[in-house]
C-alpha cells in the first residue's frame, strides 16, 4: 500500500511514523515527504522562520534508515488538480 515506505533495509515503515517525526521539527509551516526510490526520501519544507531546520530534520529521521534530501521551498502545491497536499507519499512498489 502507498501508506508504507521502503527504507534501505527493505522492511516497510509506516508513512505515519515518518510524518510524526517531521511534524516534531519546530519552524515548519508545511512539509511533504516523497519516496521515489527505495532507501531515499525527498522532504520539501516551507519554513516559518529562518532557523536552520535541515539538521533537526535529519536528526529526527535518522532512525528511518533512508537517505534524506531536504529542499526549502516557498510553497507546496497539490498535484493532479486536487486540493489537498499529501504529507508523505511513496511512489515505490510495495512488492518485495
């Protein structure tokens, strides 16, 4: 299911675990994590301050066993004509 992410080790991780870790980082207005390949997640963030959020984000995601790429963006737009932005999504096949 798209509710799971595939870390480097191959054991599926709930996207809600990742979402809660990201939401624990202070200074975020919006965020979105997207997994396009196993063992890697791209996290887009809209910050509420100029504080350096990336080190804190990397620290809270350290347990996830994934390479984390962080991008600071001015806004995160819904895709596909929808109105909601999913907070964490996986585009990776869930098959073993």
